[in-house]
C-alpha cells in the first residue's frame, strides 16, 4: 500500500466506513492509486472503487453491480471529487451511512 492510498484511507475514515457499510474484500492497487471493495445492503450496486488522480489532485468513485452470473456492470461514476466529497457521494448513491 503506497502513501497515496494510506492518506486516502485516513481522509475518508475508511475503518469507520468499513464497519458502517459492511465492506469486505478490500484490494489495493498501488499502480493506479486506488482501492476496490465489496459492500452490502444496497440494491443498486455491491462493488466500489475509489481512485486518486495525483496529477490533478482529485478522486473518482465508481459503483459496480456484480450479479450471480459474475457479470460486472458499471452503474454510476463520479469524477473530480475532493477528499471531503467522497463519503457524501457514497452515501447519496447507496443510501448507506458512512459514519454515525
């Protein structure tokens, strides 16, 4: 896990988010400065990726739906987010709270 990913996890308070949203299967992609994870309790999507773009200093968040046939479909994407907008974007799309 590189420094960009560590900073991202701290900024979005990922440990708290992990508990509140039933996050599992977390993977880190050092090459693309991204994290990918599965989550529960949302009918629209069940996978998410958050990527930090170090060139323009912003984030993108993508939501995916993995069905029982293992077909993964992109259902929503937000680009150009600042770190303090990531949790809000996650909450607005999924309807899940990321903190108390």
